[in-house]
C-alpha cells in the first residue's frame, strides 16, 4: 500500500512542476531525497512483518503479560531466543563436514562421529545443527542414550541452537529410557523457551512414549493440547491412545476415542491404522460381532499400512481368532511389494510367531521366524528374545539354543536378557555347568549382567553343590557389580556352612575394601555368629582393627601429599610476587570446599539412577507381551 | 543503428546544475543521455545545438568530447555483446545515447557479471532515460538487483514502478526468497493480493518457495490450499515445493506422508528431494527407503559402493547395564542470553569437567567474580581462543608466551585440551608445556 501511494504522489508532483514535460533534474534530485521516507516505509513494513511473523508460542505468552514494543528486527534483539540455523547454512566446508560425519555413521563408527563433532565445535568449521542431529539420531538408533545426552549437553553449552528435530530426539531419548517425567519437563521448557512450534512428529513421539510408559492420562492431556493448537486430528495419535486404553482393558475409552476421531474427520475414517485397536476395544467389551464386522470393513475399504495391519493381526491372534490372523498374514505377504508397498514388517512376524507359540505350534513358529529374511525383515534382539523365552518356558531348551545360535548369523548379538533366559532354563533342566557357561560367556562378551541375574546363578550353583564355582563367580563379579548385603551374606553363609571360614573372612576383607556396603552392627553380628561356630569370632575384630589402621595410614599419607602440593603451589605463587599481596589464606580455604561439594554433587547425580534398575527388572519380567506390543507399533 | 554523441552534456552536468536549468527552459527533454531512438521519430541532433557556445571554452573536457564526435562512433550493441560493460557505461557516461536494445543488453550483462556497482550506474542512466517506466526493463532491474544480493534496491525499483506486470511481483517475491528473506516475499504476496492481481501457478510456486525458505509450514499449507480458490490445479512443481517446505522445517515424516498422498505421479523428483532432506537431517532409515524407491524407479541412480546401514539396536531392557547406561540427567537450561564467545562457551564445559578458577593468581583487590573474569582474559587463553576459531578441528596449536604461565591457566588449558581434542603446545619463558588429553608434559611441575 505504501508503495502505491508513493507512486501517485510522484506523478502528482510531476504534473505540478512541469505539465507536459519531463520533470527537471531538481525533481529527480528530490526523488532521491525520497529515499528517507522510503526507508521509513520499509521500516514500517518490517515492523508489520514482525507482528505477522508466526510468533513463537513463548512470545505469545510473554506478550500477554507484558506487551513489549518490537521495533527492532527479531534477530537484532539479543533478548530474543536465537533461531536455529537454516538448511541453507549447510554449504561449503560445513557440508563437507556433514558428509564426513554421515560416512562415519554409515561405517558405524559412532564414537568417532560424536567425538569429531565435538572437536569441530571449537574450530573454524562449526558443525551445523543438522550434522549434530545426524549423530544424535544415529546414537538413538543404537540405544546409546547416555552418549546422546552428553553430546546434546555439550552442544547446548557451546551455544548451538537446537532445532525441532533435536528437541524431538531428546524427548524420544527420555521416553525410551523410561523417564517420562523428565521428557515432559523438557517439553514444558521447550514450549516456554524455544522459538519454534512443536511439529506433528513431536506429538507422535510424546504420545506414543507416554502410552508406552503407562502414562495414559498425561498422553490424553498432550492430545488435548495438540487439538487446542489447531493440529488436524491425526489417526496415528488416536491409534496410540486407543492402544493405551486397550492395554488397560478400557473398552469404553477405546470406543469413545474412535467416535471422537470419526466426528472430527467428518464421519469417514480413511486411515486404517485405528481399526486394530477398535477391534480390541470391541473384544474387550465382548462385542465379538462388531469386532469382526469392523475387521471386514477395514480389509475391504480402508487404506492399510503395516502398522495398521499389525494391530489388526494382534487383535485377532490375542482374541482367539488365530486362523483368521493367519489368513490376513497371508494376504499381507502377498501385498508386500518392497520398496513400493510395505505391508509386512518385523512387528507382523513378531505377532505371528507369538501367536503360534501361544497355540503351542512351536515348529511353525520357528518356521515363520526363519522365513522373515525373505521379506526383508531382519529380527532384532527383541524378537529373538521373545521366541527364546517362549521356547524356554515350554521346556524346549534345545530349540531355544538352536535359535540362539542363529543370532550371530543374522548379525544380532544376544544381550543380557537372552543369556539370562538360557541360564535359567539350563538350571531348570539340571544343566548347571551349561548355565554357568552362559553366564561366563555373557561376561566375556562385554555384557554386564545385573545383580539379580548373578544372584540366580550363584543360588543355582550352590543348590547343586558347586560351591567352588559359585565362589569363583563371586570373585569375578564382586569387582563389576554393586553387591548388596544380601548377596554378601548369601555367599558367606554358603562358605561357612561348608566349613570354609577362611574363605568367609576373605570375603569380609573385600567387603571392607568395597565401601559400597555398610558393614553395620547387624551385619557384624551375622558374621560373628557364623564365626562363633568354630569359636573364631575374635578374628573379625582383629581384621577390622587391621583395616582401620591401614585406612588411617592411607589417610595420613594423603593429607601429607595434599599439604605438600599446597605448599609447593604457595611457593610458586610466592616466588612470583611480593609477600604482602599473598597474605590472605581465606581465599585459599574457601575455594577448596567448593570444589569438593561440586564433586560430591556429581557423585550424587550419578547414583540417582540406581533405583531405576528395579523398575526395569520388573519390566524385563513382563517383557513377553511388552515386546510384541512395542514392536507392533514401531 | 543511429548513434549520437551529445557533446559536453556529461561534463556540463558535472559542472553544475545551472546549465541544466537553462535547458529546461527550452523545450529540450530533460533526459539528454539517452535519446529516444529512431523509431520514436524525434530529431535527435537538437540537443547538441542547444549547448550554449559560451561555456564550451571553459571546459577542458569538451574538447575531448568534440574529438570523439569525429572519431568513429562506437557501436554500443557490439560492445555489449563483447561483454565490455565498463566501456559501455563509460561511453554512456560521456553522453552516448543508447536505445532500448542497448539497455536490454546492458541489463543482461549486469545480470551475468553480478556487479552491483555497474548495475547501480546503469540504473542511474535508466532513471534518466525515457524508458524509465518501461515495465520489462524495470522487471529486469529488479531481477538484477536481487541477483546481486541487494534486495533493498530491488524493492525500491519495485515500489517506484507505476505499472507492474505479474512478472514484477514474481521477481520481487523470488528475489526475497533467493536472498533468504522468505518472510518479506510472503508480505509482497500479501500486497499482491491486496492490489487484486490474480496470482497464477507460477506465483504460487514462488510463494511456496518463500514459505520453504521461511520454514513457515502452516502458512505454506494455507497458500497451497488457497490455490483451489484461484482455480489453479497444483502441478508437480507445487508439490515439490511443499516437500521442500516440510523438509526445510525438518518434518520428514510429514513429508513422506505428504508424498504418499499426492494424487499425481511425481516420479523420481519427489523421492530425490526426500532423500536429500533425509541426508541433511541424518535420518538413516528414511534415506535408505527413499533411495530404494529411487533406484526402483530409475535403476541408473543406484549407487554401487554404498555402505550398508548399520543395524538398529534396541535394548530389551536398558537397566541390565546400570553403569554403562548411566544417564546423566540434566536440567534443560539454554543460556540464550550468554554471548557465545569461544571462551564464554568453553567455560561451562570446563566447569563441568571440574575446573575451578584458582583466584589466588589474581593479585588485584577485586571481588571474587571479577577475579574469575580477569583470569579468563590471560593472554594465553585469548591466543588459544583465537587459534581455535581459525583452524580446523584437531590441529595442534602452538602458543608462545614470554612470561611464565600461571597456575590457573595451566589447569584451565589442561582441561581445555581434553574438551577440544587438540594438542596445545604452550611455551612460556621457562619451558614447553604439551597439553594433551587433559595432561601436561611437565607433570604439573614447572
């Protein structure tokens, strides 16, 4: 508008000065002098642009409380949060760096990729946020959560502005690690601070993650928020939520969600992804007829993706319609035409294998499992674990071992859970030596079994009278595990029962060195009680005194060394300057404790994750159905 | 081709405005540089006669111009074709009259050479010519300016145009987008709608490109849907632009979904751009999928020595490995307001690594915070900071200092060397210190 009015002004001027003629040069010079109102107009336009610019959500909130006049462009105001880099930043050297990192990721050298990215931060070629995201994504793919978080922390500290993908990755990480609260906290921070809006993928990640973490209510809240932000209703989101309701057997919840979706989409739900869960909902409510009608409808009319198929498959096989499921599976395999149409994926096989096992048809389960490769699906550790668990539970240890042997050929390595399963099964079959063998293999291959697995092993060994071996494992694991009181006592009891008190005293020795376990009165009483059997109780006090003495000696030595260091530092400084400036000892003594508390805090934060272990332990036990659900929706 | 040399006009103008005023009193058009060409049928020799003879003697340059008059008249068009931009401009500066074709040729030249200075000079000539309101020339001018990276000038030209064709609008929107100002491009589109210029398919292509530049996903979809209101059927280009919008904003899953929904056959292009975006955002699986589809459609695109994708790893339960997966939880606190100097940026990481400023080495009587700040600006640290930002990663830095290194710097540099992953060799007046991986060759004794 400004532009137009200005032009009319110009023509008007021309007419006044010299009708019918070209304007004299004075006008032309005046024309040039217009450049300042022109600039003012440009400024005004820019300001308008500012106002119309999709305001970051946070800015909206902020403006409500304290509206600030925005006269400078967004990027010139240092108080505005920085915007992430644009795709066009990825050129020249930075693009070369990006490609280099991508190659490293392809070569599966993630350590180097992450390290090189870090080192590039402080160089003349800063990695773009895209490069960093690529590394973070690769780390997440390999479930290397702590590496991911530490890299993320590094880049935020270095002032690299994260973009929406980075945020999504962080949410995904915390949800994958079963820390939904942290994820939500980050999400809240993101809404408040980040100069960008969440994307549909953000909501997919959050809602799926929350449902998987049994936080259905929070997931529903997030969905409500998504609606209020004007996002189109997304069938996939509804699928996750319905799945969550189905898991807690809330049939009404499933149905009402479906109705909600249907209403908002105008009575027709094109996407077939929700129908599997809808069927589950009907089954829960005992409405078999409706469920099967829904099944027929989905097959004929709807657009089905692999995820949609899998959930239908799951609904059928879990509700006693395995034959129907097999029929559908056949159809899916026929439709499967990679890469154009992907109707079968790993999840489908997991469901079918699980279904066969549930029917007790283990031979067929293994057959289907082995057929996976033909459909370009490769089983991961999770699906192997699932099958092995089913086989072990049904006493088919030989088959389970066979399947386990196939893992290496498929490029999948067994994990702690696999070995734990096999170990337990071996104990059940009275093959204690093999069980010990699996445990040893697990430790040798760099895996880290937890305390529960170790306890089961030692218990099993002791039960069959292999005390020596149990003791060997104790000695092997005592350095690697944080043994608790019960594990120590168990081993001591075993040794003392076998009359090997020397061995037991040796354990007390390591226990005292350990420091992780509190050797309290009760515990001491227990040890004394054991020793009393042979009247050697005074040996404990002797041992403890000896330890105390050694510790005190070490401490004295340490203090001496620290003193010496201090002295030399002081001497170094003193040699530099005249004495009066270095008079105050206060600064000296003040700065020290600060460092110590910091170190302590760090210690604490690392320990904070320990209780988490128990939770997962419980989860591992229910892994059976957790597995299929998880992979189905993946 | 008719060429005129208007002797002395250039020099006279340079001498002062007074002469021009005398001109304007007669019926001579103001614009004396570029006379209307023959096709407009004006007598072009008039201006030469109108020069007051009186002034001639005062001007040394006039002689030269007079000589030029006798010299063979240079063919501006030919010069343009030779690409001799400067010479043509010089000649025009001296008063050579150029016709429409010369202007066009000149614009092309400016366009190709991307020299803003020449462009501006040319604009000056154009402004005084009779073609100054010519839509085509102005459009080209807008294009030239935006190609030279001066959108401000382009916008000025655009604003001063009395009549605009749809191409002017297109050029302006495209110009903004090309210069990374997608938002302004969208504003121009808004103006265009207000001016009731009916947009066409190309307009929307440009508007969507502007959205892609500005990462304005929602707005992009609004525009994309509004195409129907104007009765424009989205073509392949439009769909590709929408993919660009989503890709630029990092919404790859949405992009993939969008591609699947497109009713027309997009072929290779769509997947190619998705592949590209997957590479940018580091989505390995999507990249592979897109590539597979691509080779499926066009087998010649197959990459022979492609590295296989490393398999996904999923831990059945993470807590079997308490220690390995120890999660360092941390509060999300981005210090946006912090200036991101290298040293400022590093200090957070250094503190995390256990660095505590040792303020004993600051000898001035200032408060603790000031002391820490003072420590940050020791010359060796400044030198390292400079070295870091000016060299590629992992190169060794050598720093020479003629005083002894202070204890705090020593420990700071030790930690720094680990964080930045470089060897830092610092020589002070006593010895060399080789810092590497958080250790120093002097063994903390110097």
